[in-house]
C-alpha cells in the first residue's frame, strides 16, 4: 500500500510540473508556493507590549524578553533608542 501511495504522489508531482511548464510557456505564472507570514506567540506578545520590532532585532529585547535572553538593567547590550 505504501508503494501505491508513493507512486500516486510521484504521478501528481509529475503532472503538476508538466502543467506549470506548459503555463510558463504561455506566460502564466502558476506559483503554488505562496509564502504566508507565520505569526508566533512571541510576535503577539511583542505587539501587546508595544514593541514594534521583529524577533531578530535587538530593539525587541525589552522587558520580559530581555530577562529571558539573559539581559537586565545595566547588563548586556548597552543599546538605547534615540
């Protein structure tokens, strides 16, 4: 049964690639891989605390996020917002 499922998936992939190729020849973009932005719980917490920076930005290390990262008042980054 597993072989049958793998064969079916391979046939679907081949057919999908063929359709994309034929569409691209006609100038149509069939991009199935549309990237959606995934919102994490930490992102929601940052917005609730009024922090507009993303998680990979040093500005986001404020409050409880700084404590979780091991930074406190007078310790660590020495970064301030102007």
